[in-house]
C-alpha cells in the first residue's frame, strides 16, 4: 500500500489542572530523522516516543511537539546542620531567648529552609495522547497515499495503453517504410546488387524503428506498478 511521506496528526487532553497537547508532522527525507520539542522532554518519555515512532515509520523527517501543563506544589526541606548551627549561635547570645523565637523569625534565613517546586507529570496520559496523535498521522499518510496511488495507476494505465498502440503502429510503419524505400530504388535505372540494396534499406528502416523505446516504456510502467504495490519503503532508486 502506498503511503504519503507527508502527514499530520494531533491530540489533546484537558481537565481542570492538566493540559496535554501533541502534534506530529512528517515530510520527505531519505532516512528516519526524529525531532522532539521541548528539548528538555522527560527522558523516559523521549525514549518511548522515539522507540514507538521508529517502529511505525521507516523514513521521513518527523517533528513531534508537546505542550504540557501539570499542577505543581512546593516541597520544603530543612537543612538540619544549618539549623543546629543557628541554635548554638543563638544560645550564646544572652540578649535573645531561644524559646521566644518563631518560625517567622528563621524562615528567611539563607540555608535553613529550602523550597523546591515539584511538578507531578502523568506520563501514562502523555503517552496515550502521543499514541492518538501517531495513529491520526498514520491514517492521514495512508489516506493521502491511497489518493496518490490511484492517480499514479491512472497515469500508468494510460501510458501502457498508448505504448501498445504505438507498438502496433510502429510495426505497420516499419513495414510500410521498407516497402516505400524498396519501390523508390527499384524505379531507379541502376544496376545494383539486390542483397546489398535490401541490407541498406533494412539499416535505414532500423534507424527509425522505436520498438526498443516502446519496450522500455512498458517495462518501466510495470516496474512502477510493482513499487506501488510494495509493502516496504524503498526510497530513491537509481
């Protein structure tokens, strides 16, 4: 089955806190070249996307783009060493009573409390959206390929029919041309070797014979049909 080298597929998942969008585009390329965006895509997801894509596609430049929005939360950690050092320091200061200190007094002191934003990524959801986009892409390429194949077959069939007509006409024209040349020479008042005359006429007629070219056209037409029916991605052939 013929498949187009160009195609497009996209899918989206939305809820109150999560937004996942995947878009895949392909264009012609001699080899398989996969590009993912953003560049800092989760490593597990990047490996998964490239692995699945390489199993489904053999050739082409593949551009895969994600738009991801997940809920974030703050993660707090206490540096025990720094906190203990602060406590020891305060104990040595008579003007400050340790029991009077509150969280507000120490929260902004550098190195005591670390705040880190953590994003909860739902990889299974992202993978599902990617698979939906990839399926849409493959369907799009197959649909476009079917149209291309139909158009090619129409053109090839027309070429084959015309080539057969030309082949029939060529045989008639070759015979007619031979007869005409032979008659012209026969009408001349010349004493010539008949076998030599026939040989020269045959050579002249052969120069105008296009049977070989017609056979080549038919051969290439059949080869094109075989390629259109092939299940493998052949790419450019010499």
